[in-house]
């Protein structure tokens, strides 16, 4: 009776004895699976910069001793360490980790230390492959080219803010660099320099002396006519006060990627055949230069120097231009939209947010408002309570768009100010209100023309040459006064009326 039980116990003990060594071997293999990888560390740096090195997370391995050898005769201990090199060259950074039970793992990386640094500020109009070529060219000349470039495509205001913040973060490179290269579209580079000066003025832990701005030269590389760039660049010089600002063409960068001083770089461009224009204290306009033709320019320079954001000034200058375009489209062409204020505010929203993001917000508000109107149709509510509910649904739709943006790691939408978004709700409100009064067909037609006109105005005032010219010579906006007087006295047929009554016009002829 007990024999089967003894046999079963025998097999259980035998199986356990066979399984135990296997389990022990698995545990030992898991413990021996110990490797070291340098997870942080830049492959290029410059003299005096504190470089951070760290290794992979080894918290599950118990107590570990981590020793670093930086290749220059110095060493340190720790998971994350900082080290600054005192001489140029290429160094092998070696790390060795030893566990408390004697296991050892190692890893090695390289870092090249440069003695000369140049900074390139560029927007996304400069192709990525061109940036890499310039970096390689500079490295062959023993110059570290630090590139300041926005990570994502976005509207101009977002691009300028991103470039300014990256410049502030690269203060170590700015201190080391002899000169700064700026290659952007239109006046974006000048605006970034002005924003940088305003940030420094209002900063409590950073000053112009800390960055040694007065000893540095700035080169603005652009295909825009230098005469158009000059006023905005002069305003940037007046605020930042570098050694000089030199306007020149993009091909000049090939002469500047060399280990030369700021003064030598200036002389290199001045003595070359490349078109250039030098700005400094000598080119600044004084009070004696104020006249009727440049009074607005002096006023804008004064505002910018006092800290008024240059983007705000640019948008204000665009208002008369946008209004004149809309006036022409109504009085001469005959396109009907939601008056003048709504399409103007819509265009400004597109300028601040960018056309794609502006259309996304507008579509969300419009769709939510229309669905709410259909739902409330049978309740027979008064006008104002209905519109309040429509705006409530619009706000919920905007929050949903923000949430979608956050889940897709597209943070640009959430970074915008609420005011351009509220401007777009004005257009949505006009659309919903017109649906209540005149029906969906009329509302769709007028809304479509409003959007088309706003997009047309957006592309016109987004033209970099036009924007740069108006910012540099703001007196141009005064030309909109006689133009609107002419449009206001227009007594002929509109273009759309010629098309509408073309059959009748044949009999008149």
C-alpha cells in the first residue's frame, strides 16, 4: 500500500534536485549579466566647458564602484560626473564599474575638444544637410560650430522664441565664441537678437558683461537686399551693443569657418568681393536725423529699445496692410465676408499660430458650434443663452484639441497664447449667428469667403521681403491712407458684378 507513495516521493525529490541547480544557474547568469554603457556625453566640446558623462542605470546590481578616466591624466568617481578639458585634442573617456562581489564591466567613448568656437543661428529654411556640411567643414578647420536651430517647424513667433531660448541656454558657447553667424529668412535673425537683448536686460542672473557681447561680432547672412535688412539689424545692434554687425550674403560663411578672431573675420569679409554692409555706432541715427519721413521708424526703435516685443510691433504694422487688402477685395472685387474686423483678426491669428494650427483650431470650434446648434434647435432658447452654450462647446472642443496635441507629443498648439484662439472663436460665432438668421447655406458661403480672404492675406503679409521692408521702413503703411480713400470713392462696377451681369453688358455695348 505504501509502495506507490514512496515511488512518488522519490520522483519528486529527484525532480527538485535536478531543477534546483538549473534555477541556481539561471540566477547566477542573471547576476553575471552586468554591462556598462556610457549613456550621456557629447562627442564634441571646447576648452573650459564642463562636460557631463554618465552611465546606464545599475540600481538593480547592488553597490557598484564607478571610476572614470578622462584621458588627460585626471579621473573621477560616480555614476554622473563633470569634467572640463584644459588643452585641445581627442580624448578617450574610459569608465570602469566593479560590483561588490567582484564583477567588472567597462566602456569607452571619445570626445574632441576644440579651441575655437563659432555659433550659427538658423531657422528651418536652412536644410539639415547643409548644416551638417558646415559643421564638418568647420571641424576640419579645428572650429566647433555650435548650431542653434528650432527642433520643430512652427510659425515665425514660435521659431523666434525657440531660437532665443536656445541662445540663452548656450551661454557657455557664446562666451567662448568670437562671433555669431545668423542665417534666417527675412528679419527673423534681427528679431531673435533683439529678443536676446531684452531677455538679458530683464534677467537677474545674466548680463551683457557675462557674455562678453561687446567683444563679439555678428554676421547676418541673407539673400534679402541689405538695404532692407539694415534698419532692423541696426535696431538689434542698438540693443545688444556687440562690436559690430555685418550684413552679407550666405556664401560668406565659407570664409568664416576658420580659427580667426572677430576683427580678422570682419576684415576677411570687408576685403572680399562679397556684398556687405557694416553696422555699428557710426551708422546709428541720432535725434538730429529725425524728420517727417522717418518719424515712425524712430518711434518704433524707441519702443523696441524700451522692451516692447518686436513681434507685437510687427503685428500692429500689419493691421493697415491687411485692412487695405480686405477693403480692396470688397470695394473693387466685390467679395463679401464678415465685415472687416473678423477677417482681420482671423488673419492675425493665422500669423501668430501658423496657418495649419489656426485652421485646426477653427475647424474644431466650427464643428462643435454647429453640432451644438443642431442639438439646441428644438429647445427654442433665446439668442444669447444659445450663443453662450455654443461658446461653451467651443471651449470644450479647444481643450480636446489641446489634449490630442499633448498625447501626440505636439506641444506647439498648447504653447500658444489664448488670445489668437479667442480671435478665431469670433469667426465661429459669426458663422453660428448667421446660421440662426439666414440659414446654413448663406452662412457657409460667407464663412468660406472670409476664410479664403484671411488665407490670402496671410500669404501676402507672410512674404518675408514685405514684412522685413515694413519693419525696416514702417512709414510705408501710410500709403494705405490714400489707397483707402481711392477705394472709398470707387463708383464703378465691381469685378464680380462684371461677371454677374456680363450678359446685360453685351446689350449695353
